[in-house]
C-alpha cells in the first residue's frame, strides 16, 4: 500500500514537472509575440486620442519608458509646438483592472480631455464591458439603404467614453455612468483622473502646451 502511494506521488510529481516545463516553454516561444502585440495596441491607442493634424512620438515619452504604464507623451503640431499630452491610467473595476489611454489639451491653467479609449478590461459582458464597446452611428435602415442625410458617413462611437470629451479634471466624477455598471463606470473615471494627474505632474516641470 505504502509502496503504491509512493509510486503515485513520484508519477504525479513527474507529470506536474513535465506540464510546468511545457507551459514555460510555450510562454517563452510566444512571449515576444505577445509583447509586440501589446505594444502595437498601445501605440494605436496613443495615436487615437490626439487632436487631428497633430503627431506624437511614441518612441520618446516626456517621462517614463516607452509604453510603460506611467509614461507621458507629448503631442506636437506641424511647427513642433507641444499642444497636448497623452497618458495611461488604470483602476480596479468589478472583475478586472480597467486601463485607459487619455489625450488632454490645455484649457487655461487646467487640462481638458480630448478623447479617451479603453486599452483593456475583462468586465462582465453586456454590462461593464460596455465601457469598451463601440457601435455604428448608422441605423439598420441606413446600413441597408444608405444614410438619409447628405454627407453623413459611418463611424464607430462609444456613448460612455464620448461623455469625457471636453471635461476638466475636476469634472470627471460628474460624467454619467453606464446603467447597471456603476463599479466599472467609476473605475473608468478614476483611471481617467489618474492619467490626467500624470500629465499635470509632468507639465509642472515643463512649459505648458500651446493652446490650439
């Protein structure tokens, strides 16, 4: 009986070692690919939140390392003037950490949100996950037969994130949340506030961006 038990423990240990080694080997193979994909997602998010016609150098943030969570990026116009900044923020939601990228422009002595996009979240589908869901501005009729208004073009919108546009740092908590997703909505607000605070702290040591 004891001999069989010892044999079982040894076999179980060998199986666990084999499985653990296999998982580690697979992670080593795909780690680089995963990291490159995450960097691509961040680069796209950074460029998505800057004002039209402006550019951002993702390779050289004002502070922090490239693509690091605490990095702050300068946004410049065609003449090289800094007109906005971009930073990441995050906060614990209902079942995951909600991460956002925020573009902010100057408004007097304060910052004003230009745009917010969600980098990642694993919230409840149909509820909290709505913070990252985009939908077409076309109705079903317009999708089938074309827009009724001349010049109207289809674009993806997120009604919740759009509410942050034009808000100053002290106004973020006043953004209306998503019905039945209060925890996730509040997490998104805190994440936006964190990003704005990172930008504010960075600009304290640098000249304020030019007003557009």
